[in-house]
């Protein structure tokens, strides 16, 4: 069983969400070459490029294009094989070199980034600009092998489009707003409202903990004590003085 990349889970559990991303890898990561008709050789080429493009020998960026010679050194390949990967939209040409078509980590694939399974106990952070994250509307076998788990997700969820965006009410609950709260009637504005917000329960918990420290009581007491000492009119050498009037 592969280690989970979800810190909310145990190490021997399969992730309860899938990430559609060409720049990272994992047992619940789906790549664009998993979603189109590709040969095993083509998948190996894409995986090699993904695994090596961040190495500093190819450039200083977090992800760098590779030349044909670079690719050929990593995996024996014909020029025509690389060209086909460009033609089917998996690679792009950058200054005569080759890079992933989907080269931004959080851009996702086809408008999707993460898909949470219905049994997931977490959801990603909401933002004012919206989210590419969705919820699956059907279940898959959580006792399957990692390979079968991924295969079922692609066949049953992605290809059949069994996923949906979160609703306004779900956004409201995720952010901890009370049920009585009335969001904006426009869905786009309401989701921006929740994405911009700080979770009310978090602020309440922080405020209560600050109050429990007694910092406000100590502050008031110290101020009164300081004022009282000034009123007594003693300076550092013990002589009395009059408090300056302002």
C-alpha cells in the first residue's frame, strides 16, 4: 500500500480524493496521458519527462523543457514518437524543446483539479476566485489495489462525468457559517463571499482563548496600578513631585 499524500489520513490508506495533474505523481494522481488512448511506450515517455523536468541540469526553473537529445538520453525514443505526443496535445514545443502541455501544478486537466470522493472527510480551501475541485457522485472500491482504485476512478467517475461542483450551502458549511446565515442569491457572488471569508468558528475559538489568558484583566490592572503610582508622585530618588498636567 503506498503512503498517502493526504496528511489527514493514515499511511496505509488510499487517498479519498484524486488529483488531476501532469506535474506530480502519486497513487491517486491522474495524468492527461491516463485519460486518452496512449500506448505503454507513450506513457513511459511522458512519465520520464514529468520526473526529470524539475532537475537543475535542465534549467533553473521549477519545470524546464527538455530537448529531444535530453529525452533520448533518458529513454530511447524516435523523433516521430515525440512529435506524435505534441500532435495529440500531451506535449508542447518551447524554444525548440519539449514540455508538458499542462505544466502548471494547480491548473488541473480539462477544468478539473481535485475530485473528492463522497466519503471524504475533508475538502480543499475555498477561494474568492472559485475552485476547480469537485465531488464525485458515485463510489468506487476502497479495498481495491492502488492500480485498480485508479482504474475504477477513471472509468466510473471521470469518463462518465460522475462529479459535480459544491453547492452554495456546502460552501457555507465548509466555512463554518451558521445555518441561519442567508448568502447572496447569486451563486458566483455567494461563493466569492465564502471564499473571501475567514471561518467564523476559528475566529470565535481564537477570541475565546485570548480572553481565557486574562490578558485584558492584566492590562487593565497594570494601567490602574501605573496610574496610581504616578498619582503618589514619587520619582526614582524618592522625592515627591507633581504629576505633569497635559
